[in-house]
C-alpha cells in the first residue's frame, strides 16, 4: 500500500461529474490516505454518489479526507 495521494477535479469540462468515481475508489483501496481538493461541484457529486451517511462514514473511518476551496 502506498502512503497517500491527493486528487482534484479530473474532468475539467464537466461541472456535473468533475471526478472519476472509479479512480477515486481505486485510490481509497491502494493508498493509506486519499485527500480530495474539492469545490462545490465535487462535493455535490460525492453527496450524489455516496449519499450523506456513507460519505460521513468514509470521512470518520479516514478512508477519505476533503479539503474545501471556493472558486
């Protein structure tokens, strides 16, 4: 397992799907710490895909870390 990775918007042409969720899940499996540099659109996609409860669980169990920035 690798130590950590930080990802940000992967699809720069889409505000609806700025992240590749498959890639995000692979990162959570293969890296000890996965950090997302997120804006409103990324948070919206994460809530839409995982739902609030699952997203909170990922954060609490430290599979995922989010750093928020405003555009």
